[in-house]
């Protein structure tokens, strides 16, 4: 199972939100580049970045910081937040990002995902499915659609998507454990690699995800609150 230490960027800083609420934020570092280097030193094989301002505004906002992170570490980074057009994708890849995460646009225009896969390759396009009570949320989690996470997952597989980042918003930043059942259900339904996001707080949570055959896990607040030691987690779970 691959582990993805998370760096959420708001106003150029490394922060964490609770349940995606922009008015419930903790700043953990003024310079996200320092955090990326620390995760790399701890053994991370991939880093997960989120442009929170971009997700809310529908366009890239923290591009300078993202470029600095991508150029400062040797491990690949994936990025989500505000990626809505092919021009956005071209810009993101020019920044040095290895994989881009498409969220809102996958719901409103699934054919766009297929077009992006045809242009950039399936290995560079990840779909983000963020759910509230099983329904997909869009626009930086500000709106909830009538599309279920399971239906979207199945549709994305048909379009050639290889990897999905699945977030249960109710768990995000809460340190209450991931929604194992929903993550497993999506993994079984879609039949492709699922990266679990939201709620991972202990090594036991990672053990449960691993036991349920989940491809990867994003770890955020648990690292910043020192509930999980990344170096130890990598040594236990990253066996390729």
C-alpha cells in the first residue's frame, strides 16, 4: 500500500481544514516546501498536494509554491484543486507535477476526463471523488451533486481511469478513522486503484485499509499532530 503524506496549501501556507470548512483552519507551516522535504526524508515515495484556494475559486492560485515543492523534492507529487481545463493541466504539468487530480469536472463533464486521458495518458490523470453521505461534492466541497460515489467510480473505470482518490468529507481532518466500508465498497465497485483520504489517524487505520485491499492512503493531520510517524508507516506498509 502506498502512503501519500498530504500538504494542503492555503494563502501559500501549509494548513489543515476540518471537514473542508475554510473557516476552521489550522496553519502548520509558513513554508510548505520545508514540509515536503521533511516527508521525503522520512521515506515518502509520493506527495499529495491540494491547492485549497484553487479548489474554491476554480483556478490555480498557489502555483508558485507548487512549483517550488515539485522542484525541491525528488519524489513525484500529485496535485488537486482548481483543475478544470486542459490548459490547467498543461500548466500543472509544466510546474513539475506528475499526476493531476480532476474532481468537479469529472462530475459535470465526464467526457472531459476521457479527453484528458487521451491527451496526457491515464498514468497522469487521477479522479477525485469527494462524498457526503454517499453523494459526490463539487466546487471545493461547497455543493453536493445528485451523483453517487459508486456510480461515478464505475463510470470513471469505463473511461479508462486507473486511480481514484476517495474522500469521505465527514471524516476529513477529524482524526476519527477512515470510512473503511465505503472505501472498500467503491474499490470493489470500480475495480481500480483507490486512494483513501480523510480520517486516517493511527497505524491501526492503515492496517485496516491494507487488510481491505485498498491501494493507497493519504495521511494529513495525523502526521502534523504526530499521531503517525511517517518513517515507521512507510517501513511497515510500502512494500512493492
